C-alpha cells in the first residue's frame, strides 16, 4: 500500500457499462496529518486514439459522431474527433490499428506512439494512449463508419491540417484528445520548418 493512502472501505455503486466504486480512504496530507476522505472512481477501461496524417496533402482523418453526454449538456451537434477506442484486452497499438480500419476504413502502416496521459484523474481511472501515423489514399480498405453492431454511426472526415487547427480554435472541434493531437501536429510542423 502507498505510504500516503490507505483504503479503508470499498463499495461498488454501479457495474453496468463501466464500474463506479466508492472508496473511503485515509490520506496523509503534505503536512503529515492523516485525514479520512471519500472518493468515487469511474473505471471504463483504458483507450487509444490516433490522428492519421498525410504529409503529401497536409490532411488528417477524423470522424464525426453523436456523443450523448455532450448532447445532454448542451452540445446538440455530433462531435468531430480523432479515431479512438477502448483497449478491451488488446495492447494500445493493436487496438488503434483495429479502430482505424473499423472507423476510418484505412489500414495504417507505421504508427508512432506519443504519450499516455490520464484525461480526468480526479474521478476517472481511464488512461489513453495517443498515436500518430502517416496515411495515403492507397491505404484505404473500406468506407469505414464504425461497427453498426456496437451502435456506431460515424462519418469519416478528411480535413487539411490548417482547417482542423482552425476548428479547434473556433469551437467546431471540442474533444480534448483531438485538440491535443492536432496541437501536437502543429507544434511538430513548427519545429521542423
């Protein structure tokens, strides 16, 4: 057990689509005092995300899909996002290659791992592995669109890097992982020119 945290009690609140657990913990503060706290952790599993980039045409592949949590909090339009999926037992690279074929309709050759942050560590245990990789029109194997049996209904989008970056700035793209990948690509372009 950690020198700073002791789990005193653990109670599963929900185990439907994801696991929601309530913990009572003893936490040692930075000043050395122990304090009892209650925390809830939402565990939906880890994921992977990729932003495929065509350096010849300076384009990226994205998807547009309805995200119900965004809808019920005031964003009625489908979100523009990078291709992503849950690991579900796969390693991150295997997962994202499958997702690229299923969602985008592209078989990606070389992909590059970037980083693997926690996206909302205050309450969500999910960690996401970020990737980028090159694609060309010759890598297309299908029309993509997601797995209908999983309830997916995706529109595949190809945007120029500049338009994707502008979409981050003007609010057309509001998904954090997608913004991070597009900014990473723009920073990389800036340091290589």
